[in-house]
C-alpha cells in the first residue's frame, strides 16, 4: 500500500474502528464490559463501563500498522507505538483485576526506559533523565485527569491534532499521520464519552495516551518538527492541573497516590458547571493553547517566550479564580440547612 493511500485511510479507519469497538464495549453482553462502580471520590453516580480506551487503542494500533506497511515510519515513532500498546495491555488487566500500583509503576518505568533506548534520542545523561521522568509523569497525569465526561478524549483530539498539523508543516508525514490517527481514534471514542457518558476511557486508554503525548513529543523534537516547549504547551491544560494539584497535596502532606477530588476540573464539576460545562470550557482552553502553539512555531524566540509567558499568567489567573470560587462554594455549602 502506497504512502498516499495510508494518508487517506489511516485516520478514517482509526476513527471508524474506535467508534465501533467503543460502541461494542458499551453493550452489557460484551466481554469487555467492565463496570466502574462509583465511590465517595467519584464524579459519576452510576456504574459505567470503563473500557473505552480499548476502542481508542484499537484505532491507534491499526493506523500504526498501516503506516508500517506504507513505509516511512522512523524508529522513535514505532517505539512510541509499541510502548503504548504494552501499556494498554497492562491497563486492560488493571481495569479488570486491579493491578498493584507498584507493578503498574514498574511497567511504566520499563516502557519509558525501553522507548528512550530504542528511539536513540540525542541527549546527554541529564536530559535523558528528565525525558525519562517526564514520560512516566505524562502517563500518570493523563490517568489522573481522566475523571470527567469528555475531558481526556477531548485533550487527545486537540493535542494530537496540533501535533499532526505541526508535523505536516515540518514535512514529517509519518509523524503527522500517526498523530492524526490518534486524534481521530479519540474522536471516535468521544462520541460515546461526552456527557452523559455511556463509557469511560479507563487505564487501558488514559495511560498509553499520556505516554504517547510525551513520546511523540520527543520524537517530533528529534525530527526537528518542533522544539521541546511545543508539546509541553500543547498539553499544558492537563500538565498544569495535574502538576499543581500534586504539588499542593504534597505540601499539605496528603497521600498523593490516593484518589481524590481536588483537581481544578473536579472542583469545577462540583461547583455546578457539571461535566458538560466543564468539558466545553476545557475545550476552549485546549483549542486556544493548541492553536497558539502551532501559530508561534515559525516565529522568533522572543515572541515565542512572550506567548508562553502569557499562557503562564492565564493559568495563574484561572487557578486563582477557581480556588476563590471553591472557597465560596465551601462556605455557602456549609451554611445551607
């Protein structure tokens, strides 16, 4: 199959397969119908299947296979896809049988290390260590942020679509098609995950998507498609929320590895915006960040620094406003009879 055919078939097939598999997982008779039962830390109120990530990863895998058949896939890209498939397999087992956290972390460490070894990224030991820690953190933070209808799927659509556009503009066709396929697969899943969600993504989808965001971000840097700040800015809506929440919980000496409801997006849902309102506002932020990141790629370094600084101030303001609204919500809620 020629590369031009892959360009047409890859994302379309990824979307169609993700849609079909996700729809199948929604059915109670499916062997992939694993239910997520709500608890005191959940934002949902009824048992819901949590294997939607199977559909996402099915689309990603098929799109990747088409690219391999068409040729032109570099070692960092196929190493990223292989690592994601391994993490998806472990995530599926975890969604079914609850794999111990230490074993999950060990698997993420091994996959991140394996990717860096196979990809052969040009960097010193210090940058290599930062890349390694970043990959493990991206896999986990994406999982932390998968707690509200449409949120993780939307971030995948906007984030990997931005990767695809930037890679295409840089002449990196294979990387662009891989990223377009991931965005398309996430869109197929999102058809069933937007509020009211019929299915959740689960670890089988969230962990590998986070890993792919980091790994393909590094692959694009290695291919000179973008500098290192680009993937960080594109996925900053998730990176900022998860990292700020972790740091604040650590400063309060809370058990950071336990489930909670203190992310900014969780507080927005609880304050009355609901899943739909929170997702739509998040989509606006994701679209703005992704678009600005692509637009400033060809600009000078000083202008890039200015836009990145602008977004840093925006995040500070948004965090302040959400925290202030949350304090008011707690006070008024406590005063109700």
